[in-house]
C-alpha cells in the first residue's frame, strides 16, 4: 500500500508562478483574462451560426461576471465573451479612493471562480466537482493598440470558434498563445 503513495518531490511537484516579478496586481490597469473550464468541457453553451448560445451554466457565469462590480468598487468591466469552454474578458482596475477594499486581480478571479462554480454545481446537484481549470491566463494591456486588438478578438471569438486555440478539436495543452493577436498570455 505504501508503495502506491506518491512521495513529494520538489523537482517534479511544484507550481511555478508566472506572475511578473515585483508587479503589483492591485495597481490600476487593464488586464486581459482567460479562464478555461475543467478539462475544457463545453459546459457553458454552444456556438450556433456564429452566435454563442448560453447553457444554464453559461448564464450563471454571465451573472457572476456582472456581479463582480457589486463587490469590487475599484473594478470596471470591459469586453467580455463566454465561449463553450472558456471565457475572455478585460478587467479594469481603477484608483478608487471611495473604498478601503482594493482587491487585486488574483482575489477578484478567485472569488469569481469560487462563487460561479458553487452556483453551477448547485444547479447540477453536485458538490465539489471542478468547473474551472486551476489558475487562469492574464495579460497586462499596456497600450491603446493592444487594447483595440484584444477587444476585437473578444468580440469576434464566437465567429472564429472553429479555428480557436481552445476549440475541443485542438490540442489539450494550451500554452497561452493567441496567434491572431501574436500574443502569449501568462498562466497564473
């Protein structure tokens, strides 16, 4: 029995942070976020005639995304799309001075994933079943040109679903590269 238990090996079992070293993810800025469903299950709906048709789970994700504004006064939402097995969105952290609550990007995403997963699992009458992949992908948007290109990518994502890097027919290992944007987004 003891031979079956895998021993911890720090050379094999570790999560490397890909966060930018010394970057403060609570500071104001524009952030492009991608969150994938667990094992890229097409849980959130389907694309029909280049339009996303949300499942009940997709509708819960939409509601929880919109509700982020109620809990984070320093947050604004920009473009957002729900795809069958992932979401893309632009979050804007502001320099809100009216509140002492200033959650950073990791806390905002953690809360979104936790509460949307609970609601989805409640609807599925399941408990503790993974809804989201561990971590998420983020890219700090640094200029107007990049912001415009990412907004276009998000808006057109359902139209280009068949060629999407995250389409179920694609590789199961996605490295965060979005070819259309010539962009590699970081996994957190």
